[in-house]
């Protein structure tokens, strides 16, 4: 049996150098596979950026309520589920990601409590935002320690 060297295109996708393989259900060369992978990558970046721009513009034009409605939707999670499943076809990995997100939403809420409290107390935005982020990071670390102590894996 001959030794085949492999070319890693993505952590979950490998191609034998001397054998065209498949990606996304079609037979193709390594170059075609890279082109498809990069196209998907740029599509993900574009759609994600579009969501961020939509939240910002909606907040400026339609009021903060509608921007908050759009931002509070789990769009990032939904997009991550779609991209992960499209790339791996592994429902278990999507379920694991969803379970991990559930546990980590709790400490992220600290940001949404701390930031308005600090801003309403007259602390400038340039100080309030990083302080809120640091508090959120501390909450993540505490949550991770608690989950580990109780044997919950994320």
C-alpha cells in the first residue's frame, strides 16, 4: 500500500494530493475545493457584517427598541448553527454548540446590566464599555469554574 501525503484544506477536510476528493458532495480538485471553501468563508463574513450593519442602522433610524429587537435575536447563534452544519453535516456538534451557548448566555448578560448602570451614573463610554467587558469576562471565568465543579462540559 503506497503512502499518500494529504493536504489540509480545513481542519475537518483533507485531500489526498494524488487523488481528487469530494467536498460538499461533489468530486473536485484541491483548487476547486479551496475556491468553494473560500467562497463559503466570504459569504459567512458578508452575511455576518450585514447583520451588524442592520442592527446599527435600525437603531439609528428606527429607534433603539427595534435595533435591540434585531440584536437580541440569536442571529449569531443561528448563523453559526447553519455554517457548522453546512460544513460538517454533524447534528451532534450543532447540539453541543447549542448547549454550550445556553450556559454561556448567562454570564454575557452581565454586560447588558453593567453598561447601562455605569453610563447612567455618569461614567464616560470609553471607561464604561471596557469595564463592562471586564466584568463580563470575570463572569465567564466564574461560570466556567462553576460548570467544571459540577461536571458540566461545554
